[in-house]
């Protein structure tokens, strides 16, 4: 196949790149075709075990058809929630050792962001996304360590819509309210309240959730039983607003305003992660509410993981490439078709 040539040529290149920069990781996840959907053509040509992904442009022919991307990991359409979590768990566990961790789901609406973060339902554990599995794992670990470290866990849940931060767990407090939790059940209960508050004013949950960012923050404080030293870590689980671009001619009024705010905050996030990956002295946190809210947990010793969600459909090709390009930029490894044919 033609794309084999691109892969071979680029392997040399990214062997030189060694590790992805610093504490930033990018995992790509490809959604399967959905049941009941007519089997369409796919733009995903190849996924490699080592994080390689080749997409095919339906409008081109020959060698120009293919474009190669490289991430820390690519999860194909058959990947399970458990597999995805297993590769996320070490990062999550590090918060108990005092790290700050941010996990983002990025992609166009319908690409599986909520599926990866929350899962399609909470009634069946098999369906659980990263959020619930992470919390479950954390509570198990804190219990198993309780003879040496006493942990306290607090959660916050906010939504960022049109550059306004709204607490989803209580009303009329100046800052996002903190809620002490002792078990996964406690968190599930709070998350249900948060989800209900999120739908206020929207016709459907999906309508609202695709246009706002939701941030679930877990703060952990551990006190060493012997030394009494205190250790703090945090985990932010962020389901981002849909990244699809909307043409100016297509939308007006409220919808246009929303689209502009989303675009602004997603590019501000991209700029911050890019600056961190490239160890730039100036990191532009102030450009959006999202990056302001997360400022203390992005950068420094903090660890960042971005799930790049992909809709496999050929019709989504343009969005797919734009999503992948942003991810490639933040990860610090840009290959690009042009480079492979010089
Ligand atoms: P987004 O949050 O990006 O808008 P969703 O998570 O709501 O997208 O996913 C869109 C649809 O695709 C939902 O019906 C969801 O259950 C389904 N879906 C997404 N990812 C997967 C997956 N990995 N396996 C099976 N179904 C998926």
C-alpha cells in the first residue's frame, strides 16, 4: 500500500524525536461505526500499535491521499473502556503521590468524548468511562494505604459556557463549591446533580454539553500517619465542547457567539499546552476561562493527557484532520504530509 512508504520515511524522523515532550501525552481514540448506521466509508486507513495513524483523504488519489500522524497511543474502534483505562491509570494514581493531572477529551461533537470520559451509562460497570474508573481506583487505593496515609477527597464540578464559569453543584457561591466525598457512590450522586444542573435551559443534554466545557476536579490531601507531612494532588477531568468549526454563513446570533467562544477557548488551550510542550518561558494562561481555571494544574510538575476523539466516517474527514493537526501541534511532534515528500 502507498501509505507504507509514508510510514517508513517518517519512522526515521520520529525516532529522532524520541519521547513526546515533557509531561504531555496524547492518546487518540477512534469511535466505531454505530449500530443502525449504514456502513459508510472510513477515512481511517491504518492504526499501528505504536501510536501511528494514517488517514485517507477521500478527494485525493495516489500518494497525496494519505497523511500520517503519530501519538503516544492509538485506540482503534474495537478498544474497550477497560483497555483505555489501563493506559490512563498510572497517571491517575500519581495524584496520590502529590501530582496534578489534567485529562481532556477533545474532538468534534459525536466523536465519543463523553463516551470516553463518562461512558454510555453508569449502571453497568463495564460501560464506565475514565471518570468513574479513576475515582473507584483512587478510593480503593486510599483505603489500602489507610494505615500509613490518611487521605481526604473533595470534588468540584463546573461548566464553562460562553466564557462564564458556573458551579454545577450548588448555586450562588462565588467560587466553585467543594464537596467532601468518601466513596465512588458519593461522587456518582454529586455527578448526577451536576448533570441535572447542566441541562438547565437546554432542550437536550447533548445540545448543551456539546457547547460547554465540563470540568470535574478531584482534590486529594494525604497526611502521613508517622511524619504528619501533608501531600496534595489533584485530578481534573475535562469534557471539552465540540471542536467542529462552523462557517459564519451557517449560524447567526446566539449560536455564532457560542461558536466564537468555543473556538477562542480551545485555541487558548492549544496555545497553553503547546507552550508547555515546547518549554516556552511565557505560557498564555490568561486568554480563556478554561486555562485560567486550570492554571495551577497545567505546567510545572503537572501531567497532561489529551484524548483526541475521532469519528471514523469519511464525511468527517475535514474535521478529523483539523482535530488531528491540533493534537499533533500540542504533542510537539509534527510530521505532516509535506515533510515526508521533500
Ligand atoms: P461526544 O461527547 O463527542 O459528542 P458521545 O460520547 O456522545 O460524543 O458519542 C456519540 C455516540 O457514539 C454516542 O451514542 C456514544 O454512545 C457512541 N460512542 C462513542 N464512542 C463509542 C465507542 N468507543 N464505542 C461504542 N459507541 C461509542
